[in-house]
């Protein structure tokens, strides 16, 4: 199998929106309720690319995941801190795409002078049909440390979910 990481483009919006839609509709991983259209996703990609990397992972020419960074805060003092997100097609989870994407993202961010990388992760003490501990465990395995635990901050599927913030000095 041929796996590669490349820069995303607005032309990738339809496929990335498809990957993300599963998480919006079926999980509490995303706190959005309605999946964005391909057009909206294209606007999001374009906005991110103005300042931060947006990467896709392809396996044999098919996009199977993506990762991007964004501003943690607009305040100038946070200029060396970014927030990261990664999504992998549910059919390709646990195949290494997330690890490759984060490694490439961190390399690009370091070259831009980013020092701190943050990640917000939905969490529930008890796993349920909408949320496992996979994202928490993934971030810990990637060298992130838990920095905050916000309890009962998001409601989805009629249940309150927590938000964990992870931090990594890159």
C-alpha cells in the first residue's frame, strides 16, 4: 500500500466533508449537530490555509484522513500556540493515518515557530455508543499531556459530555 501525506486544497472539500459527516452525525467526537456542506468545508479549508497547515493522508490515491491546525486564540500572546484536529475515515481507523498526519502537522508547525500544540477531546467517564476513549488514548500516545478537564460542557444526543484539553510542547 502506498501512503502519503500532502497539503489539502479546496478541491478536497467534498471528500473531507464526507469523512467528517460520520463524526458529526454518529458521535460526540464533534460537538456540531449538522455536517457542513462541501461548500462550507471548502471555505473552512481556505480560511485555515491562510495561516496554518491543512494536510490529507492518502492511501493508494484515496483520501483516508486529514489534520489541520488553527489559532487557539486571536490574542497576540498566543501566537506560538495552535490547536490541532485530526479525523480519519472510520473504515481506516487504527491503520496509522492519524499518527502520520500528526507527525507531519507537528513538523510543519515547528517550522512556522509554533511551540505549543493543543487539542480538545470530547470525553465521558463511561464510554457509550457515541463516544469511546480512543481520542483521549491517541493523544496520550502521541505525547500530549492532559491540561484541563471541563465537565458537562457540551450536550449531544441528549447527554452531557466533558471536554479534555491536551497540550504538547513541540
